[in-house]
């Protein structure tokens, strides 16, 4: 279990934000490090009836019932496998704790606002509202996930899961 604590920094007049980069399939992603509560290994979850396939279930994290979302399934990126190398990033978003399953955590990266390009419009096949933008780091394209939009989306239904789980 690794705890993450960090913030934005400035270099000259340029404000830099820190992101936690991670891997899903063959692609590199990142999310705002300020939403990261901790990084853990994958552990067995309690399945929730009628939950979408990408919601693997819930687990008890020190008294909080936490929904676990597999981003590989949510973003339709290859086959999801769970082993001792599978990582869960615990996030605190809008006063909710949510775990997201990823293949690997890479690094903490710093990006200036100028380094972040706006997300492209993909049309109806992919909803770019879950993307914050794109950046290139060490010749690799990094997809910046708007985790607040994803966790807060109606289709994820996490508010319903939290309400239901708390009543059992």
C-alpha cells in the first residue's frame, strides 16, 4: 500500500500540475494526482447484482464501502485479468472513494497547461468528456483522464451503488 501526497508546483511563471501515469493495455494514461488516495494490489471484491460489467464490485476499505471500477472494461481495452500484479488506484472524487483497476502504475509526471492538448472529438463512437486532454512525455502519448467526469457520470451509477451498499 502506497500513500500519495503531492500538489502543483511552479517553475518560473509556469504552473505545473502533477499526474499519476498508468497503463491500460498498450496505452499510457494519467489522472490528477490530487485525487489519488492510495495505490493497492487487487483483492477479491463483493459483487453487486445488476451492476454494469465494468463495476467489479465493492470492498470495505477501513469502514468505507468502495466501488471498484475496471477501466480496461470501461474503456473496452482488451481482456481483463486479475493477478498479483493488478493494481487498484483508490481515488477520492467529490467526497466519494472509488477504486479503479489498471494494469500498472508508471510514474508521477509534471505537466504545464501548455503541454496539455485538448482532447480530439471522436464523434459518437467514443465520448471524449472523460478525457481531459493529451500530452507527450518522453516520446509517449499520454491520455489524461478526467476522472471527476468519469466517476460522476450517470452511466457509471456509483451514486446508486454507494446508496445501496450503505443500506445493507
